[in-house]
């Protein structure tokens, strides 16, 4: 506790500044997610406070971020669709998924996974971050120009026939669930069908219209209609917000430009009594836990999203730990990755219980905190408390913010979150992948695949596909590298190692040497399998030098066994030199040593192996003379 208040003044200013920066973003991310501005604010309050209290990075400021919000949008839209388009019915299941993500993060921290997050390939992260920017940018164009598909009467009417079919289908499903034999109670079915009102069809049609226009492809699909129905007031408000955000940065960075834009544009719109569209009302009073997540959700509605919850947990972990590295570089300290994951998990779990969207460590807010003097966990806690004060004191005022202002803020977030460093590097990356006569860079392919699939298909699956492709590419590269460095040649053709220079000339055409340089694993086994075919059957001995083969997996082990059996059947003697600990352990476990390679055929040095060959040759010469 003494250390917590050791930098009270600096932490107070740092936390207040970071909280001010977080306010407009929290509201905007809440609206973007589909749960409303209060969900973004609740997430920012609880994640910031508890992630700072229990986390492992003293200066980290946490809260809703663009990547976490983008994945949350997928979860929310999917579960709402399964609940007849009703957010109220879907909310418990949505929050359960967020709670699971938080609990999974705690588990990742307790299992010590934090130190392994850094091994996720950069092209996957780059493609994902750029896709996040594309998703936010494209989907926010519609609210920025004041177009909402479910309020476009002509567009909604297109879905009324489909809406009627869905309602009838739901009636049949309900009857089947109630045990009513439809054929025997056809009059009951007709009675229920006749009870469908115009309002019922309109509600369902609006839900379908909104769903059809969701995501990047949906937004692009309705874009022509939207451009023909621009609400010029909303567009001017959004455009003014964007102009102030970029313009004010050129004047000073001491005051967050997003906050300035929020206050100025909202103040003008409200002060002049403009007929704008405000954001959803923010509930006043202290946030209350949503106990429905423990009582009123169906397990079946959550099960399909277990993998999504894990993705949220991993994404939050990556986002937070990357920010922790930035904080370390600025403060010359070292964060505790596993403790940070536990803190983030606790913050996300508590935020979910109170109806907040998930978040992670936020780089910009963390940098602002450090620059303003924040040094301890108190700064993150102060940021959370400040947002709570704003909620309690200014909730009704914040409810008057124009929706177009938050859309403008999100447009700048989408532009800013893209990985321009990775995009600029595309022309200069080596082209190491050939498809026919055309050459590509494998890293560019991975990045573009993740980018495209994330933008138009599914964020969760896109990351999985990217990781699989990256792993396959890595295996191929390692296999090619191992094969390139481990060619089998006679000593007449291969440049020997230093201790092979004096090898007897009379043995050079009879003895072949295999230099194993690098691991023998599933990615390199196909190249290694041609060893037996490369060695002429006139050879009498093969020396396999394992000085530089540090690792062998099960695939490599059985491939080596097949090669040794082939050589043994051809009456070719195999000698091992300097077998390292792990490969030897693997070979002894399956009795490859001593069944195929006797211990007397294993030598610690090449000199000992050479002495064995000379003794063997002398013995043969004596026997031949006799």
C-alpha cells in the first residue's frame, strides 16, 4: 500500500488524463459493439480499475479496444440472431461469453501462458489489426452519413415476405416443442398464423434488414442506397468531428483531440437545438450486476461461442502484453506477463457481470498516462474511478451526444488501428513462395489471407487459418533449410568439416558422410527419406554426424529408423558420431539403439570413428592376404 501511494500526484494526473482520453472511445466502442454506450463505459470503468489493481504492468491503462470490440460485435450479432433479433433475450448469453473470456484469461495467466504469446507470427497480427481497421471504418460509414437500414421503409419492405416465413416457421417449431401434432390440430395452426399482425412482420423485417446490412459485406451491399439517402446534418457532424480530431493534433497533443471534438461538436449541436440523432440513453446511478447471466440463459446458446470466448481471451492477452512491452520501453521496467493476464481476466470477468464489453491494455491511454506522470497501479485505478464519476454525475448529459460524433471518432480509430508498417513492407519482403512461374512472399500471403478473411468472413476463423498457414510455411522453410544444409555427398564432392580434411584417400569412395545440421522433425522428414537412394550400393559405410542435430521428434525418429533399415538390408554399415542427449534418448526409447545401431558404432568424436574404420580396414587387409 505504501508503494501504491509513492507517486500520488503523478498517478493522479496520469489517471485523470488517461480517463479523459478513454471517455469518448469507451462510449464509441459501446455503440459500435451493439450493446450501447453504457456497455462501453461500464467496461472501461471495471477493466481499468481491476486490471490495474491485480495486473502485472504498473502503468497499464486498460479498457475497451478496437480489436476486442470488433470480435465482440461478431459475438453480439450472432447471439442476437439466434434470439429472434431481441437484444434483451440475447444479453445474458452474450455476457456469459464475455465472462468465459475473462475466466479463460485468468486460466492462461495461472498456467503461465503469458510468456508464449510472443510466438504468434507478425503477419497474422498485422493482417488482423488491418482487418479490424477496415471493419470499423466501413461499418461506421453508414451511421456517419445518418443511414440506418432498419429505418429505411423501402429497404425493410423487401424483407417482409421472408419475415412472414420466419414467423410461421417459428410457430411450427413452437407447436412441435409443445407436443402438438400439427396435422391433427391444423385449425390451431391456422388460428396462430392468422394472429400474425403487421407490426409483428415489420419488427421481424427490421431485424432481417439490420442483419443483412451488418459487417463489411453488408455495409457495402447497402452503400448505394445509403449514399442516395444521406442525412446531411449527421454527415456534417461526423465530418466536423473527424476534422477536429486530425486538426487539433497539429495545434497541441496535450489535450486529447477526440475529447475536444466530442465536446465542441456535441455542444454546438445541442446548443443550437439541431435535430440530430442522440446516442442511446445512459442509465443513471451506480452500475448494477446483471444476475440474468447466472439464471436465464441456455447453455446451448453459448456452446457454439466457446471458441470465440477463447479467441477473445487470447486477443486480449496479445493486445495487453504488447502494450506492456511499450510501457516497459518507456519506463525502463519489466512487466509480469502471467500476472498481467490474471489482472486482465479479473477485470473482464467483473465487467461482464455488470454488463460491460470486454477490453485489454490500451497503448494510447497507457502512453498518455506515463507522459502525464503515472508510475504505479494507482494511475489505472484513478482512470476507472474518474469514468465512474462521469457516469454518476454526467450520465444524462452524455446521453445527448450525437450518434454521428461517435461514428466520426470511430472512423479515425479505424484509420489509426491499421498496421501501416506491415502494409508498407509488402513490396520489400523476399519472394520465397512459388506457384508456377509466379513468386510470392509467404508472409505477405499470410497477412493478406488473414486480412481478407477477417474483413469479409469471420475474425475468429481467419486468425485460425492464418496460424495454420504460418505454421505450414514455417515447417516448409525449416525442412528446406535442413535439407539444404544436410546434403549427402561423397567426400570427393562434399567439402568436409575441419576434422575430416585428413580422411584416408583409400576410403573416400567407400565411405559416405551425412552432416545433420538442424532438427530432424516432421517438416524435414521428406527430404531426409531420400538418403538411402542417394548412396550407391557399392558403398560399405555411412557415417551420420549428429553434432549439430539438437532435436528429433517422433516423425523424425521413425523416418530415421526406416532409412537405417533400408541401409541395413543393403549391407551398408552405419556409424553415428556425437549423438546429442535428446536424439539419443528418443532412439533408445524405441530400441533403435542398440537393435539397429550397436553402442560400439556410436562415437563421441570423428577421430574415434576414423580409428575404428582404420582398424576395420587393416583387419580386412590382413584377412584378404591370409
